[in-house]
C-alpha cells in the first residue's frame, strides 16, 4: 500500500480515499468487462447473420444462374417459333388451318 503524508503511516482519511479509488477502479473494470461481454455477444450474432446472408446470396446466385439459362432457352425457342411462323410452308397452309379450325368449332 502506498505511503502517504510526510513519512509515517498514512492517515485514516488517506487510506479511505485510496480504498474508494480502488473500488471505483474495480467498478470501472467490471463495467468494461460487461461491455466487452455484450460486444462479444453482438459480434457473435453479427457473424451468424453474416453467415446466413452469405448462404442466402449463394442461393440467389444459383437462382439467377438458372433464370439466365431459362432466358437463353426461351430465346432459342422463341426464335424457332418465329422461324416456323414466318416460313413459306406455314403461310401456304394458313387457309387450310382456318378451315380446320372452323370445322372443329362446329
């Protein structure tokens, strides 16, 4: 324990003041430890949320890749359909299709 005063034993008031300072330091340390614990909990929750978001992003990237593939396939099918609809043979048999449609409607 530190020596206070002129050279002898510390006075009772000086000892009491030192005890209060130590208690304040202990309370400050305890407060900081609790704050550190809370920050650690927040950090753990944030890490979990980050992981969950990363998993979600990977899932969305997979869906996007599939959507792009379907879009490309649809473009090919659409081009094929347009080729058929614009073909000479399709145009030549248009009257026959109309006749068949009217017969089916009866």
